[in-house]
């Protein structure tokens, strides 16, 4: 078929407009979480799901998919095996590094497209309201005198919450082998066991335990942040205030398949940036005690490289590194 000059010009204009608009999702988007519902990662994904839909930043459907197991290894593997078409996004965290360092996964952070750091979340250390441990100093004294007498629950071995406990123990001069830890599929399960008196301590995101604190069932004895979190936790001292130099952030990272295109990555980076600027997101930050940050993937890749090296050195000292 012979095209007229006008038809050719029209086709070129349409192509130019489509290019200017860039890539957008064409079907349902999967938002993957490596833990069961109820924990910090799950709340992050569901907050994003709600805001992306209500603000019409994403006009296709979004499904939050919980793929718990193996300290998020099941979820990371799932994402790596999905088509590289921009329709599968995962909310990841420190296990992206520690799983590889401990040799439980062959997947390295370079095996994914890092889209953006969304925020930082500082873990809080909580005990049952009936516990004889009332302060961070009480916990330190107990760990120094009889570390096996304190059973600590966390969502995953090698995860950020676990690492914050290990870091505390190292700072106070303890040995990793002396720690009595219990790993669960998610923070919600760990909290349930703390409420039931089956464990003595949890290190979790603040938002997961504040309702129980307000109901008088749990006490937060310390936060691993550089400063107090404020709001309902304004009276909770940091570890530094209690004599232990422990500052540890749990970052939340949006990532995708390694072979995502530049257009797909740019779309998600900009879309997530807009989502984190909405009033609804600001409210989520305050309610969950998250530190409001946003770092593009290219920039965060430099940060994560340094953190990988630092974490590997720590795990090597602790005898946990296999890579």
C-alpha cells in the first residue's frame, strides 16, 4: 500500500507523541512482598497500592502479592523469574543483601533493577507489659549476665530486625552464639508470640506494635534511631541515650526485574516519587513512624554497595558470612 505524504507525516507525529508519553502499565501490576500480611513490608505495599489507585497515578489494577518464606528468597526468586515487562514490582529490604552474604541465595542486588528507596524505618525493641525488663538498660544487663535467658523473635534470620539485635549484642560485648533467637514468617507472628508470653523480646517496625502499646499490652524500651521518633513514641529513648551506640535503619526499596527497560524504570521512579509527595503518604509516614526519604535507584545503588560491604564485614566477624 502506498502512503501519501500526509499519512507519513501523521504516522511520524503519532509515533513522536507515543515516545514522549513513554511507557505505562498496560495490565494488572503485581506488588510483591516477601513476608506475610501485617508486617512493615506488607503495610508499605498496601499503602502504596491505596495511594497509587486513589491518586490515579496508576490506572491499571494493582494486586499485592505476599510471597513469604526464606527471608524473602521466595519473593526475590519470583520477581527474577517474572517477565521483564515492568508489571512486577517488589518492596524489598535488607534481606536483599544478607541472604546473599549468608549464602542462602545466589541472587545479588545487582540481579535486580533498583527503582527507588522509599523511606527508612528504625526498629523498636518491645517487651510484654508484664516483663521484668522495663528499660533498654535492663535488657543490656540481662543480656550481659545471661543472654540465653532472653528469647528474641524477628521476621527473618539475616533481616534488618534480626541484624539490629545482633548489632546491639555486639556493641555491648556479647557473642552471637549466645543469642537465643526465634525466626517467624513475619513480624505479626513474632508480635503474637510476644503477646502470648512465648518470647521475651521483639525488634520490629514501630507501627506494628504501637497499637498494642497504646492498649497496655506491650512496652517499647528503646528505638535504634539517631533521635527519638516523636508523636506517640516521643517518650521512648534511643539506644544511644541508654548507653549503647546502636543506630540501624530498615530501608524500603522498590525493585524490579534486572532487564526492565529504561523507560519502565523511569516510569516507576517518577510514579513512586509522586506517590511519596501526596498528603496521604505523609500521613502514612507519621502514623507508622517512618523516616520520609526518597532516593532514586541510580543514587541508591552507590549507597547499597557500601552497605553490602559493611554488612558483609559484620557478618564475617559474626561467623555468618558464606560469600
